[in-house]
């Protein structure tokens, strides 16, 4: 089963076979993961002029993970400086994860405009990176106190909270 963004033009490289071999293998092994979304469009009221919005539902259903079955709404904000600057990626406010700020902003190295971002990074790579981050948090770069402390000090409770959150955001399919 192939993964694609429904309704999104291939300008993001989702249908491209030019992806590196490890990337294609990673994509192929994520058989239980699906993406859906709408094409970037001019931002609506309340957004700065020159921003584009891309709403994606990130379904993380990789077997034998605590995130299985959840459909997590993710918003990508593209400034007019994209691809020179990375998009801002946000989950809902108070999303539980060590690398997601209480505001919902994702803390991922490839989204850091000062050090990790490169204009060649595709939306597909961003989404796969976020998917990997959900299941494999980076304790060296915490963004949320509760998530970090539970991940480090009480893994059983951390897993329970993750499973509860997956139930809070059930898959739409």
C-alpha cells in the first residue's frame, strides 16, 4: 500500500522515485502509516500575510508501538521564505510528547532554521521525521517537562499516557 498526501500536487516529491534508498525502505516499512491533507493554500484570517497553511493528519499505526491507531492533526505553516526557511509544524496545544512544546510546536532538528534545516528537505522527509520522533523521542532535546520526566523516570506511565492520547485522537478511517 503506497502512502501519499491526498489532494496534494506532487511538487513535494511524494510520488518521486528519486528518494534515497534508505528513505524508500523506511517509507515502505511504514505500511500502517498514512498521511492525508490538503494542498497548501493562502493562510486564513489571523495568519501573517505571506504564510501558507498545510493541514495534515498524521496516522501513526506502526504495529507494536504505543502510538498505534492514533490520527494526530498536524499543521504545517509555510512562510513566503520557504524553502529557505523551514515550515512551522504544530500538533494541537498540550499534545503529550517530550519533543513537542506545550504550544504544540514540534522540536525536531531538521526544522531548526539555524542549524538543521536545508532547503532540499522535502515535506515527505519532515513527516517521516516527525513520525520517527513520536515513537523515538529525543531526550537530549526536551520541549515539555511532563513528557520528558515520564519518558526518563517512569516509562510505564509514559507509555500509558501515549496510548491514552492515541485513543483521544482515533483514526478517521
